[in-house]
């Protein structure tokens, strides 16, 4: 099972981060948290990795709808959007919302997952322009 939506861009990491934030905002997602994996692993473990950010994107309307049909869905919400350097390219990925349906087995989640997936795909497509 493929569990991510992914796009790889021939753009610098920092430029891509700015564009991801803009593309998510255009689709109704706000970034409410940010984890700099490179800085965190360097500080905590002395390990060096390529630049990588985890952006906690949230659409409150979708979150409340999802919680209304599945009490424990919070653990599966597709809120993390990862932006990571990969050589000269930058990879952007998020969990595929279809995963929520597959893991919960709750068909009532399917329409919401489809809406969220469409918005994430639109955001990713905007990055490729």
C-alpha cells in the first residue's frame, strides 16, 4: 500500500518551504507547528542529516468533521507535511488520506478523506508550476 502523496521538485530547500506554506494556505491549511529535524537531531544526538522540516498543517473544519465520525482519528489526521532536501532536489510528502479509511475501516471517513486528498494534491500540483 502506498501511504504517501509525494512530489519531488528541482528547487532549493528554502524556496520550497516557502512555496509549500503558500500552497497549503491556498488550500485552507494553516501551519501550526514546525519541527526542524536537522537542528533537533544535531542538538540531541550530534547526528547530521540533510535539511528536513515537518510542518504540522491543519484545517480545523476537516479536523472537527473527522473527529465527528471517528473518535480516535486524531492519531491518523494527515497533518504532517514533510519537506526534505534530497541532493539538488527537494521532496515534499504527506500521508495519503486514504490511509485513514483503510486503517479505521470506517466508510464514513471516505468522503472526508477524498476532500482532504484533493486539497493536498492541489497544493502539491501548485508546487510544480
